[in-house]
């Protein structure tokens, strides 16, 4: 520790002397009390290689530190803060400890001065936060979800040593250059927590901007990184199992060279809570260096850059192996996660949607319990329509209007039907559908078997100039919140097959061989049809509320798998062949709910096997958002501890690979166009969650299988910040649709 008298060498050293700061303020030297100032590095702690405990060694203690105010921050809710960092020649000299720290100041622009302190004598009760001031503060060492910080409520300014400094000239700034290994990268950022870090020019964006209530973020890599040097569309970050990942032979190194930029600093610089980081897309190049403090939030170390990103457009992700229109005697089938497409109507069958609803509770699906109002309900019909218009345009222009489209994350609501007055040019707006928002269940006047949001999307497709689609879906495929899978199909190209009570899948007694009791819904005779069963008791006995053993209730699915049997038509409109589609939306988070998701894959495999046992030449396509990676990718490395004596890989889709009789089209895509073999981006990395699996007979008819890269690489919408979509129809969902084209001959 150092005494205050020795540390204030930047102020007047002798009693009675004065110093005039750059802003013109005059500070008289005082007779300082003997109090000890600690280096900020002592507060942050020295992080050795291999450390896993990043708590402050001085946690909860009251300390005095001295540093330069380097940057202010502002979040969307109006909370303020600032970064404090020691002069370059006044640090502890330890490269493993950070020389900076964040001060959270709630809604305030001032910090109280310490009673009886030099600051109080000169300034009164408060010091106004000012970048370039060098100050001494007394504060309690705290933490907020891992971020070591001071809070304005327990922080006092003891002295203002100097004003008007150029902070980036006074301190040591660091150009971001993290190691490839994820663990070493975490240690690297922790050693710079609270310090100013520079993003160099020529850095390359690796994922489209994401948007949260806390603001926006953009992931990038240095332009001289190995990944950035790859050719054309391969110049991005892939998960380690992908053949284009740059760390050959490594598993889950996490691509530690990636970094994320946030907009707390941009908002403070621009002086408004409405600011948000630029709408960057994958492959954009950052043309100007940008500096900001390193801040830990939601387990991510983000560089809170002070200025908005200067960007130069790079490659267009949508042109990376795009979907081609079908040829003669071909049919296309797609799968599209439409990301919580909810309408604005208060569903009489649900108590989840609006203010005043009682909420939805299901003892069998406790994680799905909802306290209204539900977040997915749009703020206005215009917002809902604008979103449907963008999805409709993607389906027509980018997917080329597949014969059938499997959807995930639509709303489980069926209280409306198409207005008899609707035409493609009627411009009815919200009146496209006529609805009964009073009567429930079978008494509802307009329940017609077509989920409302899907049916309305079909109308928007037609209004856009696309073909006529019909919506279908079994509402029993929904979870407690009302999220369901569904189908859109073109009656000119496909139709739902008739099914009988004795049908081995759609009949009263489905021949799905699974170890537990089937749900009551399995006895419904209908097409499409949701199927489900109880989880095995040995899984239920291990269920927890979080982690790898977490369960979404005690059925195999919180969102039951949904099967539909369609016939496809040839160019003359005649029935050409039948196809079974199995639509899925597994539990989320690949590294949690591991046992539960494994059983979902096992049950899906059992459904596929039941179809093929009846007819080995059946055309079966299973798809959707499986929320876990295909082999050989896995959330857990071989030999890595998952829990107890359970070690990786988790191989959650083993049932599909080994027991379903189906083949993964991801392998087809990886061989044919590896740089386009992904459907999602997370933490700056390309990965595959949306998948398609086909039966042997259908595999021989597959002409192509692609992901349409129209969403995950583009910036998410920022309506709440007053921003219109920057890339038109692109970026409307967080998932990329997939399309498989088959030969009908």
C-alpha cells in the first residue's frame, strides 16, 4: 500500500501550494490525513494461468484508490456509470491484474464527496462526473454478476487531483488480442476488466448485431486472425467440430480470439438512451479503431466502445449457397423457425397474453408457467404486420415458395378464420381475419383448424405476390406458453392425406415403441397430429430446475412432436407421392436439459422407426429446431465431466443416428458446401441447431439441401430504439430457414 501523500504527486506537494487544472479549477493542497491508497490491481486481484476464482481479494472491504476517469456509460434504462483507471506510471506493475474498475452510479451524474475531505472543501457536497478528472475515491469493493465494481451508493470522492487530462494519453490502453483458447481468453479479459481496450481498424464482424433490453452487441475478430484470412465465405468463426474451424483437432477452444462490443459508451457519448450500436452484419469490416472499457455482463466480457462503429460492407451472407428455385418434377420442403410469431388478439383460450389475464400454470410443465402480459405479444398490429410482411417476402423471394413449410414458434391460437371479403388486393389489414374473442374451446365460432398467426402469414404471402398457402397444425403441439409447430402448404402442389382410425401413426393406437405411457393426445385420429409420452422414471428421478439435469416438465416434450402426412402433386396436379413430415422444437440450450433433450431425440427416433416399420420405402423427413448440434459436434468434449461420473460427449441425438432409420442432411450439406453448413450464430460463432433428417428412400431423391442465410448473419431489429430494419427483410428471425429439394420422378 502507498500513503495518500506519496500518491498525490500529481497535485501540489507542499501545503499552501495550488494547482490549476486544464479546465481552470483551482485546487488547494490540504494537510492530508494518513490514509492508505491501494492499487486498483490489488482490488481486482492477480489472475494466474489456470485460475478459476475471479473474486476480488478485497471483496466487501472499504478502500481508497486513485485513477483517471476514462469513460462514462449509459444504459437504455438511464443508469449511468464510469470507468476509472490508474495512470500508466502508477500501476502495481502486475500484467496479471487489471488497472481499471467500473463505478456504477445509478441515475446520477454526480458522486458525493467525503465528509471533511479536500474534495468537499473545494467542491461542496458533490463532484460532477467528468472524463479526464483524476480522482481519489473511497469505496466498498463489490460485484455484480461477476463484474468487480464500485457502487455510487458507497463511493465517495476524497480528492480531485487533476482535471482536463486526455485519459487515453495518461493511461495504458491495450489493443484487443486475446488468445484462441477460450479459457485463456477469459483470463485475458479478466486481467483487463475495467480497463480501456482498443478494437483495431480492419476487424471483421463475425455475427450480426444482436439486440437486448440492455442494448446491442456485435461480435468480431481481428483482421489479421487466422479465421479472417480464410477465403471468401469461410472467413468467419465456426464451432470447433466444423472442418473450417481454424484450430485443427481442438475441441471447444471457444474461438477465444473473438471479442464482443457493446454500446454503453456510445449511449453516453451521444447523450441519449435511444442510441444503439450500428446494425452490423457478418463479414462487415470495422474501418476505424474504437476504444472502450471492458465490462462483464451476462457472462460476457464486452468492450463498451465510446463511438459508434464505422463499417464497410463485406460479403453478402444471403448469397452464400442460396436456395435455388425448383426444376421440373421437383418439390421443395422447408423448415423455418419464425421466432415467436404472436398476434395482438387476446386469445379467449389463453390466460397468458394480456394485462389482467390470470396467467398460465401447468404442473406438468412448470418451466413454461407464464405471468402476463406475455413478452411476445407485439405492441401494435402494425408491428405484427410488418414482421409478417418481411417473413412473407423471405418465403417468396429467398425460399422460392416451397410446396410445404414446417414452422416452429408460431402461436397456438385458433379463434379466427379468413374474412370472406379478403382478396390479395383487398387491403383489409387487421380485418383479414374474423375472430371470436369470447367463446372458448369447441364453442368458438371461428376455430377452423388453421393456427391464426400462420393463416395470417399465408394471406400476407399472397398479398406480397406469392402463391396461395393453407395453414395447418395440431394445437396440442404447444407448450404452456402457447408456442407451437405448424405447417404451411400450397394446395396446388400438396395436400393433407386422409387418415383412418387404424393408421399406425395417425390412428387411435399409434405404434410408437417407447418405454413409457403415451399421452391422451396420442389417441386422437387426425392429420396433423401431436404425439407425446411420459418421461422415463429414471430421468424424472434426476430432474432438476437447472443445469444438465433440468427438465421442462415430466413429459418427453413440453412442445410435442407433430407429424403430418402429405401427398405431393406432379406438374399435372396428380398425386405423385406421399411424405411424412415430423416437425420438432426441442428444449433449448445445448449444454443444459441434456437428459431431457436426449429423450426427445429417442422419441422422435421411435416415431420415425414406427413409420418405416410399416413401410420401409416410406418418405420421411424429420426436421425443425433441435436445439443441439449434429455429430461430431457436442457441448461436451470426450472425457469432459458433465456431472458426477458422467463424461462427454453427451451425444444427445444418438437415438436419431442409431435407431431412427434416418440420415442427417447436415452431412450432405457439409460435404457439398461446408462454408454454408450452419443455421444459427451464437457468441460470434456459426453453428447448427436447425436440422433435417430423411429416410433411405427419400435420401435417394434429394437434389439439394441448404440453409438460407437470410437471418442469423444480419442485425436484429431495434424497434424499441426507434430503428427501422437496416437490411429490409433480412434478420427478421434469429434462425436461418432450411430447404430440401427432392425429385418427384
